[in-house]
C-alpha cells in the first residue's frame, strides 16, 4: 500500500507565541490567514486527510475493537478479525467471568 504520511496540524501562532500550545484548534476570524488557506501559513485538517477505509477504526494490533459488557457479547466476536474491550462499567466479578470465557473461546481482550 502506498500510505502517505499526514502532516502535523498545529494551532495558529503556536510556533512564535509561547503561551499557545501545539494542540490543534480551528482558527476563527476574518483576518486569519490560516483560515483563509494562505500558502505557507500551515495546514488545516479536512476530508482528504482521513485514513483509508480498510484501516479506519482498527486497533494498532490490526484487529477491530468490540465493546464487551457481559459474557453473551463474546459470542458475537470473530477472533481472527476482532478483539474485545471490556466496558469500564463492568464490575470485578463479571469481569473475571468474561476473561475466563474469552480464554476458552481464544478471544484476545485488550484490558483483561
């Protein structure tokens, strides 16, 4: 695949004003050169910079994440293409059951 690297999007003025952090924030105001897309004033994120459809929503492990909140949710997971993430609202007892069942089904859990 010919994967292009996305540019870093910096907040306007962050390169010369110490109080402004590098985090992206959309420029507003009619006099803003960045908002009006002047050459050399930096890049603005837009639709063209999105990731490819095949890799979108994928975990770095290469598998798609599926939220799991009870043992029955594990039945819907395909271990070859998907991985499970246990919901934060699940308690200790139910979490132990989910982990046990996932080992039986050979399903990888991200936060077991």
